[in-house]
C-alpha cells in the first residue's frame, strides 16, 4: 500500500510540473527586466544585459508581458538582447527550467 501511495505522489508531482513548452521573447536580465536598458546608460542592450548579470542579476526572458528567470545562466550570454525560443517547463516560482535555447526566426 505504501508503494502505491509513493507512486501516486510521484505521478502527481510530474503532472504539476507540466510538459515542456516553448517560450518566445528577448533575453534580458532580472534587474532591467522588460524595461528599457537606456536608463542604465549602456548601449547596445546586449552589453547592458551582460553587465547587469556580472553585477549579480540573473539572465531572464521577457515575452512582451512577463519576465521569467532562466535556470540556465550560461547559454543565454550568447543571446543577450536577442529574440530567442526557450524550450522548458515553468515552475510555480516563475523560473523556466531550460532544456534548449535557440535564436528565434
């Protein structure tokens, strides 16, 4: 009986996590978010994003409405300030658990 309960709880946890989906937006940082990087006095946007991350911000994705923190903090560096497609699952805390990042066409 204990084994069945554990199996059901594990299945429920996987169902809550959801299937991977694709998010499209711009790689930004958690400090500037979806706002303008011009306020920081750095251009282009890619430079501002990288500098904010060096200062302690996290790479994030801005889809035009919301800012999602990305679990992968290495791959987004090459896409800073660019439009991308991120494949992954969205956690309840608003973090995308990244499986893949690629340039949006």
